[in-house]
C-alpha cells in the first residue's frame, strides 16, 4: 500500500462492508446450536454424541485462530480471506447435503476452521484506519460481528421451522460465496512484511503471549466476560421454555433478537478508547456484566417482571461483553502493526476457551442446581474480571 493511501482514512462504506462481512461469517459458528435435535435425527447421530456438533465447530475455530489467522501477518490478506470463504462455503454445502453423522461432524469442524476469516478482517480494518479513529472503526466492525453471533440462533430456528434445517446451511453457503466475490472486488490488497516463515510465525505466538502484558490482561478480562455470555445464552433458553415461563421456540427467538440491542455499545466503547478513556470503559463494561446477573438474583416478583428482568439482563450483558471486547482490541491494535493478526488470534482464542468453559459449566449447573445456580456461577465470571482489573490498576499506581 502506498504512503498516500495509508494516510487516507477508511471510508464509511468500507467500514459497514467489513462489519456486515464479519457478522455473516461468524454466524456460521452458531446456526447448528439450536438445530442439534433435527440434525442428530437426520444423520443418525446418537443423543449422547450430539454435543459434538457444537464442540467440533468450536475446536475448528480455535485451531483456525492459532494456525490460520497468523497467516494474516505473512500472506496477502485479500487472497487469504477469499480462499477461506470459498472453503467455508464448500463446508456449509457439505453439511447441508450429507446424511452421514461422521461427514457432518467433519463439515462442522471445517466450518469452524474457515470461519476465522472474520478475525483476519478485523485487523484488516485496523490497518485501513488512522490511529485516531481506529477504535471507532474496530468498534463498528465488532458490532457487526456480535450481531452475527446474536442473530444466528434465532434466524436458524425461524428458517428451520419454515424450510427445514438444511435450508440455513444452503442459504449461508450461497451468501458466503457471494461475499467472497464481493470482497475480492472491493478490498484493497495488503501484503504484510513480517520477515518470518510460517513455523517461526507460529513459534512467535508463545513469545507474544509471554512478552505482552496487555494481551494477557485483556484476554483474561474477555475470557471471563465471554464465559458469562456463553453460560447465559446456553442456559437461558432452557429456563425460558421451562415451567416458569413456558415460552415457545419462537418466543425464545424473539427474546434473543431483543438482546441484539446490546451491540450498540461497540462503537461507543471504541470512540471512548480513541479518546483515551480505556480504563474507565473497561471498568464500566465489567460492572455491566456483574449487574446483568445481580439483577435477576436480587429482584423477584411476578412472572412478567422476572421475564422483563431477563430481557434487561440480556441487553446489559451483551453491552458489557461487546464494550470490553472492542476496548481490548483497540489496546492490542495500538501495538506493532506487523503482529496484529497474531495478537488478535491469541486474544480471540483465549477468550473463546473461556466461552467453552462457561457453556459447559452452565449446562452442568442448570442440571444440578437450576437457574439460580446458573446465575450465581455467571456472576462469578465478571466479578473475577473486575477483581483482576482492580489488581492491575493497583499495580500501575505502584
């Protein structure tokens, strides 16, 4: 990229294209979560192994973050993104067309592995932005990514009800293929200058984690917040369809759609980070996470009141998670440009592990101790993050 182009700020149209693209890509990770039942029946997958549909998608994504995303610091970015999207479209079509459990599980793994194209686009947006607007740009792009996460489950449920579970994978494959062609046309080329071969690049991941305190701290914050997020959204549908609220699947889909309002916090947090207010924004985000679980724990009343509190809690939690995510990425993208893809990959991989812990722990707590046990466990996640933040602030004062 020329120096004159590097000095020009990213256009609003490009920001919204990247935001829409990341949301569309990352949604592929979550379509199957609400369709485990019909997919298991269609493929003959045993009920005891049905959880592998979600698990293998997440494993594929984490491996992609560690082994594919670092290539963004080595290979030309536009070509890498488009190749990943073509592979993702092929995996989606395979998932839609197979009746074999083993082939579907392999396709689910490949969907996760290739959907990491979204995490190559995020540092791409940072590269295209001026330093003074980088936080706002990343915040807007991440709001698109978070909306993709939040909308995927209800959209998958509604499409499956109307057209069958295969339809969402076919529709997404077509959309992913179209997106690859659009990004091939619209994205500028970017050839990084890492000066490393691939295995040296992978070896540098440990050194980056060891030598970058801000990465460790920000990853710890977001691992706790994403653990709370995954715990809440894994278990809330079980509570909403249970004897207390007795909502239908359509009702649960509407509940999830309302929670999307929390994504508005992303560009706000990014703007505040650009203004040098990262510390206070981080504290506010973590406290929003605490409040999301404290509200339904402390306030009780009629069925309608408690349902309204759950709606409010979902919005507040999503606001806290999205604000903390963007503030963390803004801090990481302020570091050396040649390490941005690797830093982003490590950051996302670590907090996705937190999400995996949260979802598995939440399901166990719901089975053993009910919804109240889930809320107390969920409260512990953002509270732990806030205590880490307090300790980091105290050490900086010293």
